[in-house]
């Protein structure tokens, strides 16, 4: 006898597995038109993107997830805290290095987050064999921050980055588009200022 798993139970197991493989936050939204799509089109048509021609090529996909994964019904948005302390790790005691952006201190985040998302998709397909999915990590034409805010991971600050209550803006964002329905997170995070004594916690 085949036992049907409910969307709520599948969501709970999915979130648990996401945390098990290293994600720090996991939220899920119903797939529809992303917020700020109209503003994005206006910004793009005004030429504000400069030499970033890839933004033009991905316009329709950024504004419609169905063009990224036909039949998409859910979008799982995940965050990975990349804060590693105040000092960058050195490859050797004698190596001299210049300043490196903190998000680049470790391995390429596209590979790190992409690998974890692929593991999550493999787990989902094991549980729901008919499920189709698409892994998205920055280079795919998806409005990452808009979806992260819509799923309730945080809010978009004046610096245009996502701010999470737990980790500030010290996060990598990735998405998993799925062809199945899940229980969705409807509670959004209020657009509140970060406390002046805020310090990002270590992973």
C-alpha cells in the first residue's frame, strides 16, 4: 500500500534535511510572479543595468519562474551563513595576500550552495519520484532577493541586499524550483532596522 505524504509533512522533512546538510534557513513560497517584476522591467528598459547584458537575456525568466521550470508550483529558498570571523584564513603562514571580500574567503559559493541544493533535490526525488526540480544559484535568471523576502527569510534593506533576522546580510541565497505543492510560509519579515549592537553569529 502506498502511503501519501501530506504537503505539510513533506515540508517539515524537507526543512529538516536542508538543515542537516548545512543550510541555516529554509523557507518555501508558492510559485507565481515575483515581487518587483514591474520595477525590474522598468529599470532594465531604462538601461540602468549598464554593460550587464545578461540581464536583458534573462528578462522573461526573471519575471516568470515558469520559463525556468515549466510547471513550477513551489520555490524553496535557502540561506547559508558565510560569516567566518574577523580574520581571513591563510593558506600558509608565509603567504602574503591582499584584502579579499568575505564572501570569497572560502570555496566558490556557487559550487558549495549548488552542491547542497542538488543533494536536496535528490532527496526530494527519492521521496516523490515524479517531482521535477531546478537548482538555482545566482547565475540562473531568478530574482533571488525578491523570492527570499517573499518566502520570509528576511527583508530587502536600503543597500538592496537581503537582511535576515538571524544572520544580517551575511548569507548566500539559493533556490530550488519544484513541480510539486508544499505547505507554504506566509509570514513575512517586517522591514525593521538592524539593532546597533548587532553582530553576525558564527555558523
